[in-house]
């Protein structure tokens, strides 16, 4: 199936019956809000728009579990902010490819070494920019793991 814009999808399939926003996904536990807690200072450096509450930054539960595994490893002495820094700055700032698809901007970061995650230390992350919801005009940056 070709990549369609939102308008083309609506023309083809009709108006959506319901939508699911990143904020609902955070509330349901599928994503983790990176604008809070141990992640907040790094998120503010990564995306200065979060300081003015103009952007929501979130990671998938899978990315969070990877970060937690690295932090919980007794040998490496990682902390949440340090691992998040590695993902955001080392992985996300070095783009391997960018594309616009379905009103989303996606890019893949360079592979990043994260110690304490088991045998596999080299991970690649995908970064997606999209609207938060139809009623919320902020932008969401969502970080997911590439398999």
C-alpha cells in the first residue's frame, strides 16, 4: 500500500470513528512520559520546546524497559538521565535517514551502545514527530526501538 496523507486516507476510508492520542497511550502505560522525573532535564536539553510545554516527549514501554535494565545492572552504574542522554543525543542527533510518512516525520538514529542491557549492547532507535491529538496543538516526539 502506498504512503497516504491523512486527507487521502479520509477520502479513501472516511472519517475515523475514534482516535488514540499519545497522551492516552501514556495514561494507559504503553508509552512513558519523558517530560517528568529522572528524564526531564535531559528531555529539556534535547527538546527546548518542552520547557514551554509545547512538546510532549515519550518513549515506548519497550525503550523504557531497556533503559531500566541498563540502570538496574549492578556492574555499570548507569542512571536514567545518562542512558536517556545516550539515546537522545548519541542515537537521535545522528540521523541515518529521514522520511515523511502519513503526516509524521520519522528518522532513525545511529546505532548506540548501551551497557548493561545484556549480550546485545548495540541498539537503534526510531524517532517520530507527530501531532499530539486533534484537540491538542502540541507536537509529540516518540522514541521507539528498531528491531
